[in-house]
């Protein structure tokens, strides 16, 4: 009986292995030998700028890290295995320092309260063994913060994403290194957006108007584009409401009141959900427009 059970178990293992291999082959997935430390790739957009980071993630495993396993004042690969790579599709600023578009290798020099951040042109390094200061593209220092709870696996993340900014965090054990990232919208978005507005087909006037308005870039251009959007969509209650917001910021109070009143009238005829929402929004806006104390 035991021999039969053992034979059955081996048979099931073979079937499972064969099934997994067949599934991988059908999906054209290459077999990857597991590493001691896992590799991770993170992707994030800030405005129209794409950021991609590829790095290996060592674990703490009860070890004393900074100041011991990773000495203070020495170059660190900022991960494990290959050098950490970071890609920007457009120019950005890191902690106020300009960085051109392209791929870089990220190194750091940890300290007790401050880290030095180093960006190098890619040379496909393993670790930091062939690091040469002459290849540095950028160096700057960042104060560290202490985490309330230890992080077991080294983590790079892009957080607190705004319309033109974010924070690149390096976190391990109880140490966090926050690196602010900033994108120049006028340089990275506006030229492509304006080119898109001259292309063939239906042009995204509304989205462009809201981009200018929400990022406080050019309120006159926002007003112009919203008028074009309404030419494409006459009487659209949502666009009329947002036109009123734009004209309010521009200082055209009469125009803003007129647009809000049109949106309110259109809302009276809308479906229940839209009716409720846009009656509320336009009523509040008209109260603010008609009361000088609440116009800002």
C-alpha cells in the first residue's frame, strides 16, 4: 500500500512539473533561476515623464546594516547584484539639481544622518567594484529620516506624486532617504501638447484647457482652449462649469457668472445624478462670484 501511495505521489509531481513547463513554453516565458535577492522594476509617470527603476532587493536577515555591513563613507551599489538603474524620459530635477533625460546608474555613500546621492552614466557594472568618480554625472547630499518600523527588504519607491513632482524613497531597516523629484511642465509637456492641438482629427481642447488651468500655467490660454472645447460641445454642462472656474480665475466675473448660469440651466434638464451634482456646484460657485468676500 505504501509503495502504491509513493508511486501515485511521484506520478502527480511529474504531471505538475510537466504542466508548469508546458504552460511556461506556451506563454514563451523563459525559465529564471531564482536569485538570493529578488529583482524589481518600478514604473511611475509624473505628468508626461516616465520613470523606471530596476534594482535588486537584499533582506536584512537580522544583520546590522548601516555602519557595519554597509560602511559609512563608502560607495554602495544601493541594492545588490548589478548596479541600480534609473531612467527618465525627460529632464528632471533631483533635490533641485538638473538631470537630463536618459538612463543612469544610482550609487550612494551612506552616512549616520546624511547620504550622498550619485548618478553615473550607465556602464553595466556589477555592484560598485568598478566605480570611478570621473564618471559621475551628479552628486548631492540628502538628510535621512528615521522610520518608526524597520523595513526588512530594501525598497525603492516613488511616492507623494503630484502634477509635477514626487519623492523617490530609499528605505531599509529604519533608514529612509527622501529625494524630491520635480518636472518642468512648460518644458516637458507644453510643446507636445500644443503640437497635438494642431494635429488632424478631433483635438483635445478640453483636456488641454484643464491642464493649463489645474497647473496654473497660462489662464488666458486655458480660457481660449475651453471656448474651443465648447464650440465642439455646445451646452455641455460640465465644460460650462469649468469655463466659469477658468473665467473666475482670469478675473472675468461677468463671463464666469454667465457660464455658471448656463451650466446650472443645463443641469436642471440632466439625469438625476448629474442634476444633483451640478446644481450643487454651480450654486456654490454663483454664490462666491456674487459675494466679493468669497471670490478668491
